[in-house]
């Protein structure tokens, strides 16, 4: 029996155009597009890939995302990859991605997150210190914020410091970006690709970044 494709299956989204621009794929292969994302960074020398820092963010909070209350605890996972690594031969490919986790309190959820973080030591800091830290990590760089279902993460970042989002060259939602290349009629959960790759996602989702 032939399955019937839903009208919104595999929608081309602005995120797909932005990714093609960053990774140097020829945009002319897409015949028509209603999107015109901003120019992101400069080209790497002798390459069509853009010089940009991809900053993946995942925020978990037990008190909502609309505002940060004085006694609210949260943890933020962050992974960075420089597109320059895509044109270099690395001794260890794992060196291409640098991961961090930040917590703001010594609460039970934060302790649990720290215990399950697989990529180094979790750092305890205030929201203001986190804003300063991410500013330092992205200093003098064109960077793209990446998140899976970006709306809630952006709300928390804006509550911490609106400049984090404002300074980004682009904000990329992988939920939307996955729909076109995978020809999906629904939005992918972050657990699904982990299952496909055989990665155990039962721990803290900030550690998956």
C-alpha cells in the first residue's frame, strides 16, 4: 500500500538555507526559496565554508522558562565547534568539539546533572558569570546559536543577558532543520537521532551536547 505524503512533509525551512550557506553547499541547487537568511561570517581561505563558531545550547530548568526566580536552579549544557575544524586534519576528531556544563546552584537537580555530565567538570557560577563566560568563549567570532526546539532556551538566555542572542549571527533550530533533509511530516525529538546512533540518552540531556 502506497503511503500518502502529508502536505507539510519535508518542508524546506530557513534553517536549511542557513546551513547550506555555512557549510558551503551551492544554494543554486534549490530552485525556489522564500527565505533569505543573513550572511553568516566570512569565507575560510580558499573555501566555500564560512568561518563561524557553532554554539549548541541546552537549558534545563525546574522553574519554567519565562523568567528566572531568585531560588530557581538550572543547568546549561554548551558545545562549541569551529567550522575551521572541517577543513583541517585533526589528530583526534573528538578535539573538534568542546563541551561545557554550567549550574547556578548546589541543588539536587544540579548535582544530578553534574554527576551525569560526561565531558569534564561541571562549573558552578551565577547567571552573570555565565554571561561573561559565554561572551569570552565567543569573543571576536561570528557565532551561530544551535538548539533543539530553540524557543525555551532563548527565553532563558534573554533573561540572563539578551546580548547572548543578539550577538549571534543566526539562531538555528535543529527541530526545523531536520524536517527537510529527512523528509519528515513531524518534528524530530532529540531522543530519536540518539536512538538511531545507538547513544544512551537516559541521562541528563545537557550532557548530550
